[in-house]
C-alpha cells in the first residue's frame, strides 16, 4: 500500500519514526528557490532555479550564462508518494517558450520509470526500476526533493529516499538506472549559509556505485520550512563533474510573474 511505502526503514528509530505524508500547510505555492550546483570544490558552477508552480507542478530552469543554451525541466508530483509521476525536459526558447525532447513516466504497477528521448536522428528508450519511495531523479538536481522534504513529519527521527540517474553520455550502454537509497540521520541544528538549519549525515547504497568518491554525504534543511539549504553528495549527477553540491542562494515568493520575467530575460538582447 501507499502508506506502507511511505514508512521509512533502517535510519528511523522505532520510538520516534519519521514519515513522508503530504500536508497542504507545508506547501509554498509560487515560491522560487535559487540554487547553484557545483562540484564540492566549487568548480563548474551552474544556476538551478526551482519554481513551485502549483500543488502538483514544478519547473526548473538550468543555465550557466545568459544567451547560452539553457534547460527547462518540468515535473508532476504524485502527492501520495511525494515523488514525480512524470518529468519532461527540453531546451528553453525565447519568450519563455520551450521544446521538450526527454520524457519520463512512472508506472506504479510495474514499479519502474520509462525514459524516452527524441533526438533529430534517433530515439532512445530505457527504463529504471524504482525500489523505494519516495524517489528522486538525481540529475533533476534534487528539485522534487526540496519541495517534498517539508512534508516529512518529525524529520529529526531520520528519513530515507531512493535515487535514479539519467547519465547523459551517448557512449554508455545503459544510461538510465537505479542508484540506490539515501538515509539521512539527524546531527543537530546549526546555522548554514546564514540560515537556521537541520544538519543530516547521509549514507546508503546510492553512494556505493563506481562514480562515488566517498560513502557519505551531508544535507542541511531549513529549520522552519524544510527545503534544502545545502547538499553535499559524493557522486556526480552529470558527465564532466566529479561530485555534487547544491547551495541555496536565496528564495522568493514572486510567483508566476517573477518566473516568467526570469525565463524571458535569458535571451533578451542576445544577437
């Protein structure tokens, strides 16, 4: 059952368990989260901006400079599992338009996610099993995670989630696969990047793959609202990177107007 899937495992104490459960009071509809993704050493910076468009829809804008190629990715959330039921990705166009070419769909009955990529000269299809809920697409830069961690009851009891990865390398035979689970253990409250935060130690099978540089990571969540403030993972989520850090720059409740202005600005004045 959905309830059984949402009950967490080994990182949770029997006396004081955490539970992922949607509660509308924890939503921040219209909020925009401005992040920067880098290697842990700060190299290869890219802006990752997440928009909570409505209760079930989020959009993510990825760029490393105006007038350059940029990505726009959207996802629909299943509020029962607090995971993406579908994800589509493509290229941002002028006037905040976009052209999608990558599509992921979760099949609950088969417990897998199907991938379809439509390229000019070929179509790529692949699938990944989903072994645990909630799950997040790692190369989605934790976008679905940052809007769902606010829905964990008693985060200090520890929590877990699964990760899949689409490794966009044409030379890889199986580019889409299940990475494993991440278990978060509460370490205490502290200021992180000037924000009152909860600090977590991360372990799990998701950090045991051949790309991993260590077996542990760290996570900081906003103490009041529960979104990601800082994340350090010992494995990359895009080719060319060695590992992963996602650092919050600021948040805004500017809603649709601010989001559209931001997307339009990317190509304004470009020759």
